[in-house]
C-alpha cells in the first residue's frame, strides 16, 4: 500500500496524541502539530523508501489488530487452536470487495453503496508471539456532536434558549476485527473494533459473528470467559495508574471515580485513599480502568489502557458475568501482550 | 509608596478572600477545580466583576505574590460526555499564542473555534505548594 | 458549558485597557511568551495607562521625588504581571527595567522636567549607557514627570532640544499611547541597531483653580521715586 493510503488509514483509526504520533515518531518520522502539520513533511519526503513504507504498513497492521478494541476471551485446547490456525493458513480470503482495501479505508459514499457488511475473513498474520486472523466489515453508527447554540439560533423560531445542543450524525465505518491466538496459550482473544466515538453496542455484531466463527472452527459452542475476578485483581495490583473505579461499600451506595485524562492515578488521590483506608475490605470494586506506560525500543512510551466495564449489578445481582474488556490507546501487539498478561490468570 | 498602593480597598479585600479560599482548599482533601466560575462562587463574587478579575489575575501573575498558575482544559465538542482533557505545556503554548491553534488530541485535526472549547483553571503555584508543605 | 472559556476571557480582555494588558501577561505567564513587538506594545500600553492614573491624582505626586514616583510605577507594572524592577544594574543604574524570560528587555529612565538639559542627561544615560543595542533590547522609554503646566509645549521644547543635540532624530507622535507622547528614532552608538524611545509625559502639575489667590502687595513709595 502506498504511504498516503497508510496515512489515511492511520488518521482514520488511531488517536492522534497517544497512538498515531507515537507510531510515526517510533518509525523515525518528524511529527508536527496535528495531521495537517505532519503530512506535508512526510509527503515531501517522497523518499519514504520501500523499506520504510513496509515498516510503516506493518505498524499500521499491528495497530489494526490491537488498537481501540473490545475484547472477549475464549478458552480452548492448544490442539484445537493449532488446528484452527492451520486451517486459516490454508483458507483464501473472502472474495467480498471490502477485503481488497486491507489495510486501508474507503470513503463513506463508497461504503454507503455497500451497506452493512458482516466481518469477512481477510488474512492471517503470524508473529513470534502469536497469530492474528483479521476480518473486515462495514457498519453504520450514530455519532453525537455538540453544536454551538448560536449556530442554530437564526433558524429556530420563537424565544427558545438552549444551554447546549447535541447533533446526531449518521456515519458508516470500516471495521477491522481480529482473533488473536497467543503462542502457547490455551485461549483465543476476539478483538472487536471499538472506535472512541461510537455507542457501547457498536462491537456487538462483531463479537456475535466472531464467536460464531470460533464455534464453527472449533466444532463446539464457545462461551466468553468471565473477567469479573480480574476487577479486584487489577484494583489491588501495584502497577499501572488506576484511572477509573466503580465500587460499593457497606452502606450500599454506588460510587464512581474517574481520574481526569492525563492525570494522576486514583491510588494517589487523597480523597480515595483516605476513603478506602476507612472502609477497608468492605470496598467492593466492580468497574476498573488501569493505564500502563510501556517503554518502546526507541525510548518513546506507549500508554495502553484497559477497562473492565462492570456495573453495580455484577455485585448486587446473581449474575456476576463480565465478558468484555475495553482496550484503548493500544499501539501494537506488544501493548496487546501486556494487557492480556494482566488478565490471563483469570481466564 | 507601597507596591500595592494602586489597589483599591475592595481589591485588597477581594485578594484576602481569594487567598483564604485557596488556602483552605489546599489544606482540605476536596480541592475542587479552580475555574473562574468556582473561584467566584467560593468568594461570593461574579465572573466579569473587574475587582474579582483583577485580583485573580494579580494572584496568577504578580512576580512577587504569584500563588496561582493557569492551566487549560479542552472539552471536545465531538465528545459531549468528556470530563475535559488537560492540555500539556506545548498544547497550552500553542493555544494561547497570538495566532494560536489547538490540535484535537484524539483526531489530530485542528479544532474550529477552539477558544470556545478551552476552559482555564488554576492550580497552586510551586511557591504556594512549597509553602503549604514546607 | 457554564464555565468561562478562553474565548470569553479574550472578550473580557477587550473591555478595557487594563483587561487587555492583564490578558496579554496572563497568556505569557501561562506558557505563550510574546515576540518582541508584542512585548513592547503591551509594556508601553501599560506604562501609558499608569501615567494616566498618575495624572488623575496630581496632588498625590506633585513635589514627590523622582524615585518615589518611579518606584510606585514599577509596583504597578508588577500588578499587571510584568517582571519589572527599579534601579537595577544594566550597564549602570537604570530606573525601570522590564524583562521577559531574560530575553526581551525594555528600559526606561525617569526624570522630573526641570530643564531640557536635565532630560537630555537622562536620555543619554538611557541610550549610551543602558541600552544593549541588541534588537530585543532596542526599545525603551523616557518617563518625564511634568510639574509645570502645558505639557504639550514642554514636549515641543524637549523635541527641539533633542534635534539641536542631534539632527538625525526622527520623531513620531504617539497620541494613542498618551496625550503629547512621541517616539524618537535614532541609531545605537554601540551596535548601529535602530533604537526607539517612547517619551511619556506625566502631568503632575497641580494648582487647584478654586484656591484663593494671595493678595498683591501695595507698591512702595521708594519704587515710585
């Protein structure tokens, strides 16, 4: 794929500050203030030679697999997983036209013509640390955008005064999902694409489709692992910054704390640490997000973030099943490996 | 002539009130977010009252009495649920420059009408924090 | 969003000269330092504002020593957020030094208007002894405390005197800064860089019109003879 196609795809998918910037810097590119300040310099390079372009494409593909995802874990025997991989390596990609754009994107008018497309098998990527089956889909979603009240004042009759106005825009997105099978592990991870500006049900069709795929390939009905035990584990672990926490205490009130983006860990927050000392073991967490800093070989740092989005119903109710984890700001497979290592004990 | 001789009595009283509020918030666990609106509320003032504005600005700028530092929060118009993203030093410098701009940390695109999406807030200056913990 | 935004602060900054100065220095303090042109513009706007404030209370300053008035002026510059100092050492003693990041500098010399030659001494001190002659130190000011009436005539006289000392001066009126203010353009003796000094006349003339005049003395018989 040419460099401008790679850049378009990266721009479309990767959060700028925490991911795209780091990917580009990690590849040795000069990064300006935002995309519009960065791309002209890269274009002017013409000389992004074949080797550099290939490295950039590899970085994009790793991000397609690992970046902005909703995760579900499925246990399976190693034998069955190896068999699944062997079959996938022999399979041809789907003939659907969407597959031909990998790892790129399509403009919305072209996607609109196709309509919704369920996940189509695209290719398999083998690495030292695991293998990824990549799928591509197309899905519509609604995006909420805040509008300035002044911008519609002229067209609204009467004396209506608004404090804020939310607009709804219908979008259609190219969706890259993956099934990641870590080397030597006895589970597979379904990574459903989950952009930051979509609703919480966006990844559901991908999860349903890929669970069906796994069940068919493994010849048994698979069920997503319960990750709820990991909530307490992550909360109690000393590493990483605790950036979100939902919990209840003995008085049955439900509390939700969130550290502002880019700021300190809640573990260091005086309000929380004083409170948690006071209530001790009666603090029961149900929702937790942790962010880690992972040093890259270039000296830069990635900041993968994992959210286990439980609700208080997981504690109050009978059903303690939490099957989803949300993975944000993932740069590459190294970040994915880190996140998986935090959950593996409870899978 | 005293360095503060130019301040009116109302301004001196307002400065006292602000310092009192800031000191008590610093000591307490619930520091809150020190926006202009919150500081006005805590001192019983109004944003836009020149006396209040002059005093907040003095406490944030006077080379000898600086106890506040201004920082910026970005509210992404495409993310109505956002709690506000603190801007780092580089982003702040670009946002406040005379011909400034802001790059949305999420999309990497320049934010249209960015000045309406940024809320300034204050934190204790290093001098104040050192004094409080010293 | 009910909070005050940068846009609103900017609008507030346009409501008065004081607000404009404060908004500029607030931005600089918060990590967006100025270029030299902006720095000079805001410093001189602030100095002019303070001169107007001084002129509103002439009875407070009439008869005060130069240093006393200047010290208060420097204090007021600090209230505006400038790194200002009085009587520091920059190639000698300098009445007012305003700096930013040790990189941008604006100097001023303050003098009571007792005579043009006295002002000229101050100007020479500013120009030859204190000004660095570097581009980011090429602007300065003369603060001229006028305790005599008719500031306009005093300034014309002063300009004439300056031209007598050096015919190369070029003057530019600055009524937007302060009534009867002007800037003088010359070339630095040190580095050959153009130096621009803004002359701020501060009227502290005070004679209340409602004060009863002293009765005239009767002419003596001796004088008539």
